[in-house]
C-alpha cells in the first residue's frame, strides 16, 4: 500500500509535520497555493525561559494571490538574527552542541531568496537527522487539476498512491466520498497524546519547532514521535 501526503512547506516545522513525512512513501510540498500571512509558512515558535517566542522570516507579499513558491525574503540578515536567538535559548540544552554546526551552517550561509527553498533546506536536513528516508517532491512536478480535493487526488493518482495521509485540518474541505470513488483510502493524523520530553522553560509546550525536541533529546527524539511506533492509523478514521 503506497502512502502519499501533500502539505505546504513550513519553516522549521513541529514534530507532527515530520511524523507525517515519516508515515508516507512520498511527501509532496504543495507550494503552488496562496501564501497566507500569520501562518506557519515563514514562522514558528521556540521555547524560552519566559515561554514561547516566534521566529519569523520577513517576506514580501506583492499581491493577495501570491503563491508560496513566489514569496521572497526581504531581509538578508534574517538567518543571523534567528541563529542568535536560538543560541541564546538552547545553548544549555543537552544536545545543542551535537547539532550546532549543522544548523549554524544553514542559518549563516543560506543565500536563498525564496521562502520555499529555505523551508526545503531545513526540512530535508531535519529529515536526515531523524533518519527519515521518505521521497520528497514538489507539486509543480504534476499537472494540477481544478478543485481542492481533485488536485490532491490527482497528485495521489500520479504517484500511484493507494492512501492519502493528511493532518486533521483538511477534514474541513476534503471530499472523502470523491476519494472513495477514486479508490484512494484516507488516513487522518491525530495530533493529541504526544509524550512529554525534557524541555527547557517554565511550562511544557508541544507546539514548538522540532528543533526544541532535537536539541533537548538528541538521538532519543524519535522516541517522542508517533511515526516510530506501530498502529498509528485506522483507515478513514483519526489515528489514536
């Protein structure tokens, strides 16, 4: 059974994003859709002693219909600023030194001007750290159909997928009946019941960048992710 997931690229995503990547055979970065402000495309949260803090890549939105893949960075020094903040908050984390060189290189030597390419670099690097070997592709490799569900199912069919895997938010618009007619099963990821791990800060927060988990747990990070355990899904229902 071949499984495919299709999501927009996010900046240093949280652990649930990488669980989805690890649960499928092919992961499609779907950046041929409208860029939305105040979303996860160009920002994410880290943990600090005072609570969570946003890290935001400054981007230019020329028009409302602008696509994620068309979105450009406006400040060439964003990487230096973000890395300084990350070092200030994670230098005392148990495994920060083990991964410092990898992320420092990306932050200080990233000359990409498009947000999608920046996100791609972080996503693929983190996949390597987590030993995720899923094939990652771009939606612009496919002839996209009209209609939200039709587009997603069209990509699945082009990938010869038997199963479409998605986060719960897509349930608001995805037509499961259409998927049944196309003979593609649907599996919804449930994000609750993640185990707590060692984390700096006054109160625990699950919804932060996976950098937090990596710096605090290192090679044990996968023990706190769902995709490394069995029986994550029930077809057509949320995983438990």
